[in-house]
C-alpha cells in the first residue's frame, strides 16, 4: 500500500485493492482501477459481478471494507452529495428523475453547487438570487441542447419517451461540469440508432468517463480501456482488442463470438 | 420569466393587503375576528404545505409547534407587560425564534425518519407538548392556561378603533409577510431542492443536494411559520391554554392543506379559509336544526371533524390536486412560464 499519496498517486481517479463485503458475501475483492483524466474506461461483467457496487464505492453509497480511493493523488472519502463539488457526476441505472420537476428543473437541480447566493438572498427575493437562478437556468438549457433534448425543457420527464429521459439524466450529470462522469448502463433500454448517438456523445465529451454497460458494441466502440469483473474479482484488463481476444473473458462473459462494431 | 422576484410577489400581495384592509372596514366585528383567525391559520398552513407538500415530510405535530409559539408569546408579553406597543413585536419575534429552535431539534430527528415513523414522531410531539403545561404548572398554569396582557390599539388610530380590526391587521400582516417570504423561497433553488429530495433521495444526493440539510431546513422554515401562527393565535384569543392545541388541531391543519392542494401556497390560503369557515358553517347548521341538548353536546366537537373528513373525500375525488389545482386545470393550455 503506498504511503506517500501526494507524489506517487496518479492524476484522475484511482482505486487500489478495493474490497467490499456484505456479511459473508464478497461483492468486490481486490479491485484496482485507474481512470486518468480524459480517458474512457469501461467496466463489464455478468450480472452480479460487482459493477454497480464499484460505482457505489466511488460515490460513497457503499463504504469499502478494504483498499483506498484517491482523486488526483488526494485520498477520497466520498459522500454522495459532495461529489459534484469534487467534479464527479453519476447517472443512475434507469433514469432516476424527479417526477415533480420539469425537465429543465431536473437539470437545474444538478447545477446547484454553481450557485453563489444562499438562503437569505432567496428568502427576500433579492435580485442577485434572481441573477443566480437565471445563470443556472442558462447552464441547464445549454446542457439539454448538448444532449439533444432542448425542446423538451418545459415538459415533465414522464411525458418523454424513455430514450429522451436517459438524455435528460445525462444532461443533469453534465450540467455539473464534471471531470469524471460515471455512467451506469446508459444504453439500457435504447434502440440501435439511439445507442450509436449515445456513443458519439460519449466520445465527444471532454471529461473522463467510467462506463458500466452490458451493450458490448457501445463498450468496444467508446472505451480505451476495459476492466472485466466476475464474482467481484478482476479477471482481465486492457484495450478493447485485448479484451476481445482474451479467452477467459470470452468464456466468463462474452460468449463464443464477439461482433465487431 | 423576467422581472424581479420580490416585485412580482409584492404585486400579488399588495392587492390582497388592500382587500383585507377593505374587509376589516366592511365586515361586522365577529366576521372581522374570523378574518383575523384565517390570517393566523394561514401562517401555519403555508408553512405546513411547504414541508409536507414540497418536501414530502408528514407532520402531525404542527399544533404543538403552534402551542410553543403561543406560550412563548404569552410568557414574553406578560414579562414585558405595559411598556408599550413595541413589546408585541419583541414577543412575536421571541415566539418565532423559540419555535424555530424547537423545530430544528424535531427536524434533526425527522431527517432520520421516513413515512410512518416520521408520522409517529410528530404525533408524539403533538401529544407531549400540551401535557408539558401541567408538568411545569408554576410556569404554564396547567389546564387553566395563561392570559395574555395586550395593549389596546395605538391611540393614533383613534379612541374608538375596534379591537377586532386591529387584530385582523396584526394577523394579516404576519400572514402576508409569511406568504411573501415563502413564495420567494420556494420558487428558486431552495424549493427545487425540497421537491428533488421528496421525489428521489439517491438522485438528489448525486445531484449535489444534501438530503439531511434540506429536510432539516424545511422543518425549520415550517416551524418558524407555525410559531408565528401560534403567536398570532395567542394575540387573537388573548389567552393560551393546552385545550386550544389538541391533537385534532394538528389533524385539521393537515387535512386543510391536503384539501387546499399539497405544496401550493394558494392551497394554503384555501385551507386556512376552510379551517375557519367549515366549523362555523357546522355550528350554524346545528343551530338551525333543533336537536336535543344532549345530542348537540355530543356533536359539538365531532361534527366539524366529520364534515372536514367528508369535504376531504369529496375534494380528493373531484380534484386530486386539491382546490388550488382548479385554477391550474383551467390554465392548462398556457405554457409554463
């Protein structure tokens, strides 16, 4: 275990020897992973392999029973509501939207840490609170445009088709201007065309991405490196080419034949 | 959505203030007193609808928070008695501060509880707080309660100025101030965070919202409003006693905001009006239909509750969003601002 974190630890997110146990169940066992700035890293594996648990560790929903987390060399003790301030944003499996808020408000909710005014300004309706609110709204509009759902801003999320709701969820993550974006099954429930558009969107991002996904075409197309988990243990790591050629991976997860994108 | 928030909200409230002012000159004294009571209830229902409607925290204990405000006002006012009109401002502020502090304590516990457990906690508060008055008899004077030493209306208003009109002015000043501040607060980030936490706590956390902090601040804001409402009640009744804040008061408050429309300040206004109008209407009904004294006595406390229940069911069937959603349904074709 490295004891001099500042000089030795790499920039970006680094997980070292992470282990998670729920009672007798080993959810993650000795997992190490490095997500450098700007890189797209995928995590794949069969259901129950520990992919979402890995995300939950990074987000602070689950405390690791072993190992360390660092962000840009500094130890990371994540709390979910502090993540956006650290430059980390995550989308949830499914859509995870606020049903009682409009699409625009849903995205604005993700930009809260950019606000400069507090409770008192809002209480008295001061014009600086108004300016602040207008700025958040502009940011939210921009994020919606970027994800191609700008025209839906004033609808409720449940009035949108599923694919567009996924885009709204992505917009809410992007509005926080993350340096690291965690995407939990962003292609789930999407059609082939929509997945292709999503792939283009991910490739065009200027932040690092950690992607958990079942859809192999997407993973192979956008990821520079891929970690394969099986029963909580890392079984392979490498570029899409290496992973595709790995017989252990093929047996554990991919099946006999892999379609090339 | 252009223009300044406070100006827009003031533009709503000024006509309301003028209307209330006019009513206090037009209505007979008893009706003016009822109008004043609506104002006091409005402070509480507005705060409760923000907590329960926008933040999803159910409170069965707002009657107890009102009692806290009322007793604080009575004690402060009696301690400062006879020093002038300004003492009322001080004791009202004290009532709000003390109730806010109590609300913060309950809020911290409430932020750890969900659903039925939260309802249970606030229910316990509603039951315990009135009984505190008999435990500390020397301060609160048990079931007898305290009378509140209040000054007559300022002499500048004239020697024959009706007391009810003065009470209505006081209580509506409080109510309109409450509405103004709450409207400012809920239209921006604060209100959005309340609703986000209500809808999905995990997603709210990931969006950078502290769930616990949001829930505690919702409770604190709501308690401050209830404290002001309680203080105004003490001013209106010129006395406080535990009997004025029974458990049924908390239930009435909650039913009122549900009937009015959860989460809507317009709904809170409807609810406050119903809280005064429905029991009054029930009374005049029992007076009109001659029943034996024994039956009348039995109906006394229970009939308003039954009427409220029936109204609740009817409104929920016809307008699930409450009375306030009537206007929204009619405005449906206009796009959101």
